[in-house]
C-alpha cells in the first residue's frame, strides 16, 4: 500500500508538471515533450512502478489535443522505448560513441572521446586545479593538462577551466579525453543459459566483467548489452580478467539476493581447472593459509597470518612435461585465492602475470618466503608490467586504472553512456552492434597514446591457464567444456 501511495503521489506530481509545460511552452516544441519527459520519468520507472503508466499517458493525451497525431507519434515511439528500458538511452549513446572490430585474433575498439567527471573531493578543497592534476592524475605529463585546458577539454562547473583556479566544495570537474582501450581476444562470449531468472556465459580470458581501468566497451557487461540485447544484469560472482569460464548473472534483484545468499552460505560448489608449474603432488592437497590484500588498487594479495581465513582443495589430474593439470575447489571466496594458494604451494599458474612474476624472487614466494617489503614488491610488479608494453596485466584495469584512475578528473566516470560498475543494474541498455572491419581511425593532436606505435599482443599473451569449469547447487548446475590447454594430451609443454 505504501508503495502504491508513493507511486500515485509521484504520478500526480508528474502530471501537474506535464500540464504546466504544455501550457507554457510554445506549440512548436510540444511534439518534443514525450521524448524529454521520458528521459526524466524513466529514471523512476523501476522504483515507482505506476509512474510511467499514469503520467506518460496523461501527457500524451494533452499533446494529442494540441498537435497532429503524426508529429506526436514520431516522438512517442522512442519515448516508449525509453520507458520500457531505462538503459536504452545510455546504450544509444554508447553505440554511437565507438565501434568494435576484429583483427589478428583480437577484438579492438576504435578510440573515442570520453568524459571523466567528479565533484570536488574534500582533500582537493583549497588546492588549484593544476595541483590536483599534477599530484593525483599522473597518467599524462603536466604539459598535456595545460594544452587540454587551453583547448576547452577541462571544464569547471561546465565552464572552460583555468588551471590556477582554487577549488571549492561542490565544484564539478569534467575532463574530456581521447580514450584507447587495450585489445582483448576475439573469442566470442558463449551463452550457456538464458532463462527468466539468469544469464550464464562462458567468459573468454582477457575480458573484464565490468568496465574498469582502461576497459569499457571491451567488457562482458557492455558486449552482452550491445551484441546480445541483455541488459540490467546483476553480478552474482566475478572472475579475474585473465580467467575464463562460468560467469552467472541474475536478471532481477530478487534472484540476485537469493543466489548471493547461497554463495555466502557456501551452498554453491565451485570447480576450477588450471595448469601449474612443475610436478604437483599426488592425492588431495588442502591449503588453509590466510590471505591478506597488499594493494586494493593494483589487486595484489599474499599469504599472511593477519589475512582472512581461506581454504582451497586441490586434486592432481595429470602431469604433462614440465606442468601439471590440477582441479581446484575453493571453499572460501577470497580475492585471487586459488592463485595465491598455488603460489604458496610452490606451483604458480602458468602465465600468471602477478603470482608467477620474478618480482617475488627466484622461488616465487613459495612457502610465504620473500625478500622484499610490500612496497618494494609493488614497485617490482609495476616495473615488470611496464616491460610488457602496456598489456594491462596487473590488476583488473592495469596501471592506469588501478594507480591513477585513468586520465580523468576523478573516480566518478560519466560520459556518453556513463556507468557505475557494481552488482546492481548496470548502466548499459539493450540493443545490438555488429563487430566490423578495421576502421580508418582519427588521431587526436593532444592524445599521447595516438603518438605511440604498439605491437599487438598475441591472443596467448592475454590469457592465464585458470578456468571456472563448474558452478552448482542441489537445485542447478552450469558447466563449460574443458579448454584446449586442459586436455591430457595438450602439446603446450
């Protein structure tokens, strides 16, 4: 009853506002009102379920009495689409923002312009814009920010910014950048299930689940929305960007809460398969070492007595040359749990760019032994990543996303199709976009990335030998086929 009363109250407010606009605006603008009101009202359509029905229908009746049927109808159709999918506008802008294409076994995104936006943070109050950019956003040299400000790409409170301006509380900053996304493998996302409750996919390696760091269009959420028409999905669990396999989304909040509770109650049985260095021991091996997060920004963890309780069961499948195929059953769900425990056991995953890195020392921190402090370790990992020519293999978004929040004006990102990556409704709508051939490309005179010539990675450089094979409960089960490297006759060694 309370929800109905709130919906009717909001509907009455929207109707009064509609009538006021119809009376005060010139007749030439009336045909645009259904579209404009749809943008406003669609924001409330999921919490005020009766609002679209009452206010929109009344508004259209008013307009039909003042305008021809055909002119109003031309805006009624897109506005109804906006009501049916509040994310439709976002996707419409995202599709026009850029396009994807396939080349050399890679999926690439044509560079595009994007706005990084943020309100002034407390620690920035009393500082100049120049000071904030030079100290907190070091992805570009300070000369770039001077040029960007002169070109009107840095705006303060929607006005061209002077970098000497002292920031005040509630100031709003916008920084327009020419955005380059790293390539990912061209392997398509395979749908395992698409029911009224869930969407389950076989995620290829190299794709992040959500937009993060330098990745946006090259993410599972964006691709599902743009190419499969699947939007408004709720994340149940996540996979590391370089990990492939079963990935589950809920279609409604109720289903999301139910599945999330099953995960927290450890009713979900998870099975992974990986290929590790060396000859893994026979039988069943259980690792219960606690895991501590060393850096949230870079996504680095290690075994430490002060860490969170963790438990993983490992079972050898077979040996193959200098590597072993191992099945993994994580009982708890800590960040990088399988990877950290295997490193501790002295059998890091093949091609793991973090936990099989020489930065940990010659023994790769076997048994928890290391010869560096945490800060020294992070510096060594960053240096190792830079040698990879910007493959963004450290963390989910790489150095730019994790360390400097990109080249933006803050962590709150908005633009033509802004998104907030999270477990709720994603800021991407339904639609379709084909993957075309290589575009001609336009270089931006201020963009440092446009001036670089990078060698394309091979698809093998963008994967890790870790795969989510099966997720199941007593009520459901979703599984994929074994990847090629997980076959006993794999010739990779």
